[in-house]
C-alpha cells in the first residue's frame, strides 16, 4: 500500500472538514451581524460585535489551518451553533422562560 496516497487522502479529508466548519463560522458571523443587538444583552451573552469577531476570526483560522487555533475556532463555532444561537432564537421568537 502506498502510504503517501493514504496520507494525501487523510490530509484532504481533514482540510475538507476544516473548510465545512469554517463555512459554518462565516455563516454564523453573518447571522450574528444581522441579529438585533439587544437579544445578546437579554440572553446575558457577549455583545454582537464580539460574537461576530470571534466567529469570523475562527473561520479564518480554520481556512488557514493554523495548528492550535483551529481547535479553539471549532469550539467557538460549536458553542455558537449549539448554545448561543438557540437561546437567541428563543428570545427573538418570544419563547422566553417566563
């Protein structure tokens, strides 16, 4: 078996995964930029500007493949999509806890 082929396939697969997650980060940054500022205040989260910057920088770190920052970027993007965004959506749609 040719190990260079296996290494190449693995490398392209990892780069593809990074690209998909970076795309999710850029889409998240766009969605944050189009969300009302006061929703973040009501949710008790960081400001709209901070989330936009975090998601944008995380996306660029993933596109560039920076060794340690890619993992931090993936955590930030995951945190947005699975924790922050659902809470913001509940607030904006009127599904509050009270």
